[in-house]
C-alpha cells in the first residue's frame, strides 16, 4: 500500500524490537512500524527535545545527516514548528506548536485505539502526517481523515502523505468541532492535549466507538490518555485513563502564560502567612506523578509553577485563573514550609485539602481515574463511573 518506502535502517528496527519487548508496540502494529518509518515524515530542519534537560536544539539534515538520522530514529519527541509558524532561524522559538511525538507514545495510543479492519478513523492534529500514515497503512487511506488547524502544516502533511503513497485526506480546520462531513467514525484519536473533550466527537462516533485523547487540567502541563467508549445510545462516552503523557495543547484550549506581576505586585509579605507540614519530597517530584494529576482534578481553574531550588529553598507558586488569587509555599531544607496566600480563593488551602484527599484514597495512580463526557460536559470518576469526583470550585 506504500510507494518509495525508504530503506529501513538498523536503528529503527532496534527501536521496534525495544518497543515490542516493552509492550508498547503491539504485534498488530509491527508491520506498519516497519513500513512507515517516522523519518520519512520529518523536515530537514527539526528540533529534538531532550526530556532530561527540558530543552530543544536544532538539527539540520543538510549539515548533519548522521545526527539527524539518529534523532529521527530515536524514541524522543521532535519539535517541527515554533510560534504558530511565525518563527524563523535555527534557534528554538518561544512556544513549540507542532511536533512529531515519541514513537513509544504514538504506538501506546494506537494500541489503546484498538482499530479493526474496516474501521473509519478521525484524527485530530495531523502534524507531520506520520500517525495518519500508520493508520492508513493498517486500514487504507480511504478510511482515515485527519484535521489540522495550521494551514501550512496541513499542506506539508498532505504533500508528504501523497508522496509516500498513502493519500489520506487532510482537512484544514479546527479539530475541536470534529469533521461532521464524513461522520460517523468508529474511532477518534487526538494527538494534542485537551482541557475538555468536545461532545461533538461523541456525536460523530458510532455507538461502541472509541475515543482516545490526552486530557488534563490547567493546573499543570501534563496530560493522561483517556480511552472512552461511546454508549449504545450515543449520548455519552466513558472510560479510564491509561497512563500519563504530555502533548502540545489544542490551540483553542492553549493557556496563555501567567504573568506573575499581574498577581503579585510586591512580595509574598503581601499575603497572609501560615505553614504546612507537607514536605518538599512529598509535594515536588519528577514528571508524570499521579499526585499532580489528582490535585488538578480537585483544584480547578488554577495553575502552579515549581521554581528552581536555590540555597536550600524552593518556592512553588499557585495562580487562580478566574481572579487574581495567588499562593506561594516555600519549602526549605530542614524546616517546615512557609505559606503565603492572597485573594478571594485560599489556593493553598484548596491544594492542601486536595492532597489530603488523594492520600486518604490510597494515593491512586492514573489507572484508577476515568472520564465521562456527555451533553452536559464532562466529569472525572475514581474507580467507577458511579463515583464521580467532587470538585473544589472557585467562589
């Protein structure tokens, strides 16, 4: 089903073996992995993202072909556009706005999607076109529709897919509304982070259809993959989270950067002071901690920022998104953490209450949470759809 497939390099095959051994690349996706390599969909100039260092650096295929190839075959995310296309030059831009995801994440989500022969799939977020090509190799190009909000990205992806021999239809538009013209779909998959899953996707799915989408809250940039099954009556979709990820956000739901000085004009002394027994080790950790996800479920309409540690002290800031409430907890080695908060919301009180709730529930991981989406919106559940979470609402 493909044409002009590049010769498969040994490193790509080795990555496939590693992903298979780790259970991320299921046997039914191995033929597509081999036939549709990611490097065939990457631009000459790209910015691989270093997960440990938390930054990107440019790699140009025309100048460093070997380095470019190694990154293209690595299990690492690669930025392919900055600042909605307004960026130029080789230095990283301000906001990464299109990318090629880690192969391990791509295939774990495709595993969750559980496509079957004859399924029709709607993809939200075309990007390079690689994910759509994988689906097309498995199901046929006529059974895949992909929507991309950026006109230039959409045009490039369409040209790449056509050249590769998998002419999936790329629609330039806002994926938040889905693509009603070719509905209903058996499967819908989003390759961008969501802060709310639109009911339009449920309406455009067949009963029993599956929706796979990264979902999270504004509290942090992290997401968790929701795997929702559409009810027989088509009026709702519900299912568990399968694990943590981090995606660029749907443009319609992208959160603008918080401006600290719009909240705090002087210093923390302007706030009411208290303390907390929660320690830095309990509260601050590495990426993809379920605790952070759980706190975001309870403390909505807020964002938190963990500052770098300096001279034994680490401040963590919290900002309300519906007003100018703020809080700061400063952890210091060998001492109780000090807390300051100001505004209509007592943000740290909300966070501390949410932390205690998470602890009392047995510190649940991602797999104990789930999501239900219907015409009234969406709610998160714990262990069962019958056990909906209470939400700490801003006044």
